[in-house]
């Protein structure tokens, strides 16, 4: 490669095909290393747009990949993590609702996995620009964040 090519050529992102899930690219944001995908894989809904699997430059960590694959193939299982913390946070904004209301008014937008006990997932409203992110530690939801006006709502 010539000197000028080295200066003006961007490093191509390292990518890896992960079994039946498709192509992921390596990312390091200075705090975490992970393999990401920005489109639906497995049985994730068509509007899903961010997935991350903890790992290193060599590849995703097996326990993280197993967790991601589990939820990508069974996204409905994430609803079992919706607890009182989740419902009380959403009640402030939407009033009373049921799991069926969640399933019909929100879609799964993101999923980030370190293991089956430590992961995050987010739902986005179908009707307005509201993103609800749930943080699971030790196998249960320990934090819920609601962001309004955070995404480009389409």
C-alpha cells in the first residue's frame, strides 16, 4: 500500500458471521467491547435496530452469544421480565395497562447481552417517540429508564 493510501484509507470494521444470526461488526466504545448488529436477526421484529453481544476482538463471549441467540429466537420471553418497577414507571406516563397493551403498543428495538442474567433490552412506542430501556442484573429488572424524544420516530 502506498503512503497516501495509508493516510486516506479508513480501517474497515472487523465483521464476523455468527451462526444463524448473520453478520455482526466489532465495536469498542472505550468502555465496552462488543459485537453489534443494526438490523433484525433471528425472530426479532422488523423494526429492531440495535443488538450487541459482549466480546473481544477475537469474537463474542460464548455465554453472551448464547443469551443473545436465546432472546433473538424467543423475543416473547423478554415479556416475562416486565415487573412492578417497569409497570410503575410506565404508569406515570400512560396510566394503567396490561401486557397485551405493551405487546400491541411497543416493539422491541434493542437487545444487549453479557449473559442470561445480565442484559438490557428496550421497547419503543408505536405511537410516539418514547423509548423504555430495561436493565436486568442477576436475572431480574433492576432499572427502568424512559427517554422521550430520543429517537427519530418514523
